[in-house]
C-alpha cells in the first residue's frame, strides 16, 4: 500500500507525530499519577484528621464530665476509672477490633507502657514541642512489611485535665500516678493514627493502569487517524498528480488534473498543474499549426526551386547548342 513505504511522507509524518505524542502522553502520565497520588494522600489526611478530631472530642467530653462520672446522685465520690486515658484506650481497642485502623494515645513518659511512642511518634512529639504552631504530621510508613499512612496530632492540656496532670508536681492523683505539674496549654502528648494503604495502593494502581490504557488508546487513535487522513487528503492526490505528471513527461497532454479529489493547498496545486498542462497543450497545438504552415511553404518553395532548376537546365542546354553551332559555323567560315 502507498502509505506503508518507509520513505513515504506518511511514515515520516507518523514518526515525528509518534515521538511528540509519546513525549506529551508520558509527561501527562507522570503528572496525572503524581496528582492522583497527591489526591489519595489528601483523602487519607482528611480522613485521619476527622478521626483524630473525633477521638480528641471524645477525650475532652470525658474529661469535662469527670464529676458526673465519679459522683453519684447523693454527692458521694467513687472513681470509676473512666478518665480520658482509660476511655481513649477502650475506644482504641474497639476501633482496632472492628476496623483495620489503629489509633493510639502517646506521650514521652506514658503511664501505660502500651502508649509509649515509637520512633515516628517520638520524633513527632519533639517537633510539636519545638514548634507549638505545628498542628499535624503525616507520612507513608512501612510497618511489618506493609505500607501504612501515619498521622499524628498534638494534645494540649485542658483545664479539666489539671486534676491528674497539673500542680503540685509529684503529688498522687486519683488514679495513683504522680502528677506532672503541667499547665493549661502545655503539650500533653499526641494522638497517633495508622491507616493501612492496601486499598489506596490498589486504587492508585488501577488509576494508573486506566490512565496508561487510555493513553495507549489515544496514541493509537491519533496515529491511525493521522495516517488515514494524511494518506487520503495528501498522499493519494499527490501520487495521482505524480502519475499524471509522468504521462505528461511522456508526451500525453490529456492528463486531467482537475478530476483529482483534493482539498486546500493540494487542490490548488492540482489546479496549477491543470493550467500548466492546458498551456502546454495550446503551445503544442500552435507549434503544430506553425510547423504545418512552414512545411507547406517549404513544399511550395521546393516546387518553385525544381521548376527553376528545369528552366536553368533547359537554358544551359540551349546555350550549349548555341555554342556548338557557333563553333561549327566558325569552322566552316575559316577553312
């Protein structure tokens, strides 16, 4: 087929178009993948922020209602062991049992060994202490061979927490632990959340695969469409013109360039070829008429020349006879 020749215009056009399209689609693929990843991280961050805010609100509610929890209707105090830490630990355990999420209350000197910070949490607590304006930290983390989303937000001491963590430092609180001597607004710990990224990674892979398939389909559509359109609108009429030009070069001036189906600049080129062929045809016909006219003139001149030659031959003969007769007369006159 005419568009399969490697040196054809279509092949050159397709190579250039393929190169440019692949570059653009590759850039779009990586840019879109980065945007998808950023979007998924933003989604995880929003989810984690909502969960930790709900958890912090539950802690605040428990702290503010300790009097109601620990006193009966008669005004007798009885500690129910349902302080914010205990309520939070129970909520953490329930959440872990019902979902793949892990939430944890942590601080550097945690009273419960299960709440002691790991490396990520310890580093985050240090950053929160150095920068009170820092409200959250999050990152992708690998734990036990699996990727998880780690999110942590600081807890600052509230008025209701002073009974267990405020002044005087060292005095036993109602739970039996020495108070830390903290003041309202000081960093009291953090809420740490872990969200498995298995579903997120699957969603990212599916999105990337879908984007890759779409890019390949788009590339194939662009190349195939460009090849077909270029072949029909450019290559085919150009080849028809080339074929007719070969006929003209062999002397056939009946080539009809005006019958070529073409558009735009190619149609204009075909029209110029048609005008050129008509001009050549007119020149050729005029030249034939002139040649025929010159031929007839030469034939007439040739006939006249032949007649003149006959006349000269006859005249030469007569002169020769006259000369002979004169010689004979002179011979007889002088014996």
